[in-house]
């Protein structure tokens, strides 16, 4: 996973290979002022999945923002928010999907988190 402009202090629901549970919580520290947060994700295409799925971000305990994401296409979601450098910010990512066919993988998987970039 690519990160820029912030340091992830701890995370729950994020695996080392980038796969995530349907709900991910992170505690971050901003390295520079934040005007926009960009989240890169990928959803595994599946025959039984709907065309799009809801993906929600809560930043710093603020009002949740929801975007709809297509399966099988790397997607970058941009969220406008302002925080000062050095601020510790909580992130909560929620995806309204669970992988239907994970093969031999027994984890509760939902999406791959490719990047978290603070701009």
C-alpha cells in the first residue's frame, strides 16, 4: 500500500497484503496540512456481486461521506477535508461488500486498499 503525507500509527482491519475487512479503522498523523484525502481501492470482480457497492469514509469523527464503486476497476476516491500538519486523525473506511469466493483464504475480506494520500 502506498501512503503519502501521513503516517499510519495503527490500523485495525487492514492486512499486510493490502486486503481489508469490510470495516477498517486507522489512527494517523498528518505530515503536512491536509486539504484533500485520496483513497485508492480495488474490489475483486465476482459473478454474483452487484454492479456497484457503497464505500464510506469517516475522517476525524466527522460526517460520513459515501461514494459508489465498481468492481474490478482500480478506483481513487477524493474527499475534501482540512486539518493542520501534526494533527492526529482517525479514519474509518466501510465497504458494503464481502468477498463471496475467497478460495482457500479464510479471512473476512472486502476490498484491497491500494493507497492513502494526504494532499
